[in-house]
């Protein structure tokens, strides 16, 4: 029994197994979870139905559970700014660097051997994907 807000067994396992530099993709409902990720990375399905769960809801739980070193967003094809950047910044804080990558570069980053897991959500927003790089814990 856990006395902690994050209780999903597979997600807890992935976070516990991820070390400094490991990456976690939280993907919206439009993302190709198997073809645009590292085939060895675990896929955790949290996409119960359209709209449940959202990338934002999953991000909130992960940020509370694990140190985040940096993040990358998928840039819209039209060159506009990422519509979720301000929203996700609320959870990551001002000190976590956040890049915006063109779609192909984002896919390439998600196919990297550093990807530990893809979390499939039911988020219906376009370009809601976020690729997190796990940080390190402070020394005692």
C-alpha cells in the first residue's frame, strides 16, 4: 500500500528504473506510440478514452515523483509556438530548460535508446506531447 498520489504500478516501476539522462515521453492521443518511439521502451497505456487522461494530468504526477532535468515539445508544423508551453511551464518551473523541436527531430529524439517509456494518454490536443529528461537527486 502506498501513501503517495502516484499509484500506477507500471509508471512507478519505470520512474524507479530510470536514471539520470533517461527519457520519458508523455504522448497525446494522436501520437504513433509504436512507430515513433524506441521499440525497446515500455509503453504504458493511460488512454482510457478520448480526453482521459491528459498529458497535463500525467505530467503533474511525474514532476511530483521524479526530478526533471529538461523537456522538449513538438513544434507545430506551421512554425507557431507550442500551444502547451505556458501550461507545462507551470509544472516544470522556470529553471527546467524546455526546447521546441520540429516534428521529425522530435520523433528522432523519441526513437533514441535513452527513451525508457512512452506514456500513451487520451489527450485530444494537438502537439501536446512532451519528452522529459530525468535529472539527478541532490547529494546529501
